[in-house]
């Protein structure tokens, strides 16, 4: 591995950072809102699945007691 001095390293880092395409404020806001919506939908889905499993188990257990 070739060694570079600190100045060359910083120049290379700056060149790579300049290539990055940063998202706009609107894109960040929209993706953040979408993440919160998907998290809420996932939470509701698993809550409903949990209620269904709990109800089914209570039915089965009450039948045998």
C-alpha cells in the first residue's frame, strides 16, 4: 500500500467529498416523513398480529381448561 503524506490525503478526501451528491432539504424531509409513516404502519400491523395470536391462544387454552 502506497503511503501518502497528510496534505495529499486531505486533498484526496476533499476531492472525494466534492463528488458526493447531497440530498436537498425537501428530499430529506420527504424521506423522513416516509420512514415515520412506514414505522407507524409496521407497528399497527404487528399490534394486530399480536392481538390475533393472543386471541387464538386464549381460545385454544380456554377450550382445554
